[in-house]
């Protein structure tokens, strides 16, 4: 994890550690109190808050861009990876996308109070299981200012308070965003403490947050492998694990060449720094359009890492490095792509099972039996047929936004939207019944 507090500073004293713990616990306690006030808010009130935040983002766009420019200047000075800088960057267009996402969230049904199931028992007890907020949700993530808005918006609409830890790379951007959100909440009569941050306390604050079981109801990490595993392994707060995106596309022998070129290009180059970008392309030996796909990728600036069979069929003028096990395992998040040739769908499925992180896999095929088999046998959070992997996204799938993409199998899987930030409770109405 990145941190706001330099690790080169003198080691913190016990008193300082105690102070940080007390401060983070106080933040969590204020979040709990704020969440109880939010529990009394109806959909219209929550939607007013979302629209107020959207208006405030537009009004404060110059200040947000200035803060982001300062973060990016530091990132360039520290020679951070280009993919990381792309995730950090805010532009007027990206701010407009955040505003649109908030408007979309406001248009969606409120999940709170939705009846999951209900019945009347033979003894007359009337039962309902209904969706209710988690309460206090914490999120630890890296270099993604859009996540600050996405998570805050989703938490508010689903009735939760949220505590954010966004890391040092975009510290100035996130500070400005937090100020905008909190001020907007107060304009509609909701507590500013519904959205708080522990960024001021750096890595030490994040460590306390991970141990704040009983004060924080659920913790969601979003970022690279190291961050996610740190949170999963060190947290005593229940964690919804988001995952890396070692995403695959399998080109079946029956795939349309023109469609394959367009879909593979979009999946790799539309925004290569994000988790739903394809990282490995598997091509059936009888697919007729390998040259066209490889040429299009090379012309788009994609660096190819190919197995020996693909290397033997490279079109004249194209270059590629020989793929290794490291390439099959890598989430590049850049303009790199591993390419392998397979003899059958069996080989493609075996390769995916070995190397996949369980995020997204896609098949391009005009053979219905092959697509049905692929969908049945591939065990990932999202399986896509004849479309870009870039659609594994909460906004694209109609969820308004997403907290992250869960690759686990408990409670939430795939893009996590409003419903995934709720739990349920049983409401039982009786007329004096006692158990015999």
C-alpha cells in the first residue's frame, strides 16, 4: 500500500500509535452515528444527496483538476508507471462521467426495504426477509479518484456510511473530492460524517481500520495483488475480496474475423490500465484471421508476447517476444498481450483454469454448442460471449457504478453495486404466539 506518512520518518512512539488508533476509532464511531441518521432517509432524500454531489463536482471542477494536476506532477517526478498515472488522472470528460454515474444512481431503485421473500406460517406468524444496509463500509484502494465518487455514491444510496483510504498517490485529489462530497451532504441535511477518510493517518491508519471489527461492518479492498492480499490476510473486519484481472479471450475456429479484430482491439486498447482489459488471447489453430488480429494489435501499439506456434505464424514485419509462464500469469494493465495457440477448446479451457484469476473470460464464436460449453465450464465472475471484456463494469451492466469486482463466491460476485452493499434481516409479526 502507498501511504501519506513517510516510512523514513522516526518510528512512531507507542503514544502516537495509541493516538492514531483513537482517532480512527473515533472516525468509525462517527460513521456509525451518521449511518443511523441515514437509516431514516427515504429514497428521495438520498437521491437529492447524490444530485447535490453531482452539482458540486461540476461547480468545483477547476479546483479538482488543479489538485489532480499537482498529484500527477508528483507522480511524474517519482516516475510512477504510465498505467498508474492513467488511473490517477482526472479530466473534464472523466468528471462528466462521474457526474453521469451519480445521476444514474439516483435513477435506480432503492434496494433498502426490498422484500427478498416472505410467507405466513401455519401458526399465523407473518415473515419477511428484507434488504437492509451493511452499516459502516470501509474501502482501501489505490490511485483511483473515480473510486472515491463511485463508492461514496453507492454507499449513500444503499444506506451506508463509508470510510475511505485512497492512498498517497492521489492524496490532494481525494482531499478535494472529500471536501466537495461532505459539503454537498450538509446542503441536503445529511451528516457530513457519512463520508470520511483515514488518509491523514497513512499506512498506520489503514492498519487500524483493518482491525476495527465491531466498529466497521465490512471492508472492501480495490487495487493490485499486494494491496488485496495484505487486506485479506491482516484484516479482522469481514472482507469482500475484489480480484486481479488476468482476463482471457478465446478465439474459436468459427469466430468472425472482422468481429474478432474489433472486439480484441477494444478489449485491449480502449483503456489498458483497468482490470477488465484482456491480458491473454488464446487462438484456435484453425481460426483463419490470426494475421489480421495480430496486425491490428501491432498497429495499435500493443507489444506481443507469443508462444512458439504464434511466433511461427507472425505476419512479415511484426515482432514479438517469446511468452513464458510469467506472461501467462501477468496482469499487464498496459499495452502488452500474451498470445497462445491451442488445438481445441479443451486446451483453451485448461489454460484458463490454470492461469485465470476468476475475473472475466470471453469466447468469440459462431458455434452455439461451443459457446454454451464455454459458459458452463468456465468458473469466473463474468463470462462473455461475442463482446468486449470491457463490459465487466458496474456502470456498463446497469448497476450505476461499482465498488469493485468481486472474484470470491460468498455474498457478492462480479461487479458490486447497490444490492451487494446490503445484507438482510428477518421481520416477524405475530399476535401473541409462543413456541410450544
